[in-house]
């Protein structure tokens, strides 16, 4: 009986079609090797014990000891023709594809049911006369089922739904909804990303623990944030919306505003990809990664400013106003800067307008206008100015209230103003750093 079940599981692996990419997964590779060794006509005891431990070790490295959980994770995050089609903006008829998916899901359900007890029973029958057969009972075991509560709610919900189905193919409708809303691969697992390079090639990396700042934690600047939030909601609902430039004094909460908007609306399909300024030339490649997906992406460029010899700003200009590889309707650009003029300009350039020096540019005025025009290409510009004393103290009060600090207000204000003189001047960042210090200082003294 065990031999027949193990052979069926091996055949189910070999029969995968739409989810065939799973056969390149390290755990699945070791699992297949184990099943082959268990079903071979002749195999040594040493060989099968070795394949058992190789599989066990590979599963343990993933952080779960449940094969069923691992298989479900791979189903949810797999990128294949079916999952790509579900997250695409336009979906063609997929009936034929879905029949193949249904077969794969039932096969994967069979594979997920493999447990160490079944393997041990089979090994006892094969090697009951082996002098080392006592090792069989000592083989480490994996868990048949578990509930991984560390995943996000939407991931736990789809896993629980699949587990509740007697036949996994019956969950196909819910799986389609999941991929349509949350995407697949990285875009199903994460909602915050960063563009990185290795050996000159760019790629998207998911961020495990993005900044958890929320809109409720941000004090003051409500009018400035309202414009950005309204634009974001228009974007999420598919209405016309604009790229946004947040510029102004340092420490006023520009970057925190963008991050808080992501935390507020990621459950509605919002995703954010941070692109370092040095990699702006990769915009065409980035757009190809993101276009034609159901999710909506904000490309976030922080602390944007260009030197006089930098040409990366031409890549940004092309995307903002549409080049041949222009951004699609599911992409917006939100950038922050401490400068209104994003490209540095020099007095020597202005002198070049009337210079007789043959080394000066003939059309210096054109260069000046090109540099000054970059900020104008953002549809919405929002100014974050340094707070006056009253606004600064309001920010301090708001943060202190959120932290449940009970310090006398007069003392709090006096200390906050002194802190601003000693350190970075009045700003939202300075206010938060001051409250951090007060909270830590009081906690230390009261322990």
C-alpha cells in the first residue's frame, strides 16, 4: 500500500504542467530524489537514509517543518502562465489553462500529504532484516499540518481556504481572485520593494520589514498630506492622477508621508518601489517589470537632486512626460527633495548668456531652462516648510500624546525648544527625536 502511494506521489510530481517550475525548487528536488529512492527496485539502506536526511535538511532550512505549509506557499507565490494571466490587466479565455491548473492542484495536494510515518512504515517493510533498521525509528519527523501566523492576513486566508477544500482544485475560483488582487511571486508576498543591482543587472527585492509609520502618527501638515492622499485615492480607483513632488525643508515629514500612505492603502492594491537616484537610468527596465499588472505602483525616489554633470535626470524627464518606453496607467512617481530646483544651477551658466568666452555654451539659456523645467513636469508639487515655534510645539504635543507621556506641558515645551537650539533646529524630525529622548530618559529613570 505504501509503495503505491509513494509511486502516485512521484507520478504527480512528474505530471505537473502549469506549476512545473516548482520542480526547480530545492525542497521539491530533494523530495523527488527521496521518492525515487523509496520506489526503486534496488536501493541500499544507506542511500535511502541519506536522501531522507537531505530532504529533511532542505525543508528545515525554509523555516517551516510542515511540508503541506511549504507546498501551499509555493502554490501561492509561484509565477507561471496561470498566475501571470490572473494579475494581468486584460485576461484572455483561460478555460483550457484552468483545467491544467486543477489537475496540478490535486497532484500537489497528494504530494503535500506525504508524512514521515508513511515513509518509516515503508522502510520498515523493506529493511526489517537490516542490522541498522533501528535507525528508521530514530529518523526526524516533519509536521503534516501547521498554521503559520507570521504571514499577512491575506496570505493566511487563502491558505486556510485551500486547506479547507476536500479537493484543492475546488479552490480555483478563490485562487483566481487572490492573484487578481494581490498578484503573484514577489508582488503577492510583499507590498514594499527596492530596486537593486548585482553585477550591473537590476532586479526588484521585496522588503521584509518596511517602515511601519502610519498617517495617524504624523502630526500637523494635514493640508499638505490631504492633496497627496486625494491623488493616491484617484490613482487606486483608476481615475486620472498626477506624479507628485514633495519638496521643502529637511525633516518636515516628506518621506514619512509617502511611506505612511503605502501602509494605509496597500490592502487596496497599492505597491511601492523605491528607486535610488543612481539607478534612474533603469526606468525602462523597471517599467517593463511593472506594466500590465493589476496592482498599482508608486515609484518612490527619495532626496532627489542632480549635480551639474549628471544625466540621469533625462531618464526621469522622459518617464514624466512620456518617451517611447513611457510609464503605464498603473504607475505613478512620487519624489521628495529639499530643493525646488532639482538640478543644480551655477552663476557661471547665467554669465554664459552674455559671455564672449569661446569655451562657454552658445545656447546657455536653453540649458538653464531645461534644468529649471524638471520640477514642472510633476503634475502636483507640495511644499513642506519648516514649522514656526507654535507649529513645532504642536507637533511635540501631538507625538507626546500618541506616546502617552504625562510630562507637564510647560516643562515639555521648554525642553523641546532647548533641544531644537542644541540640535537640528525646528522640524517634525527634531520634535520626534526630542520625544524619543524624553521617553527613553523617563523610562530609564523609572526602572
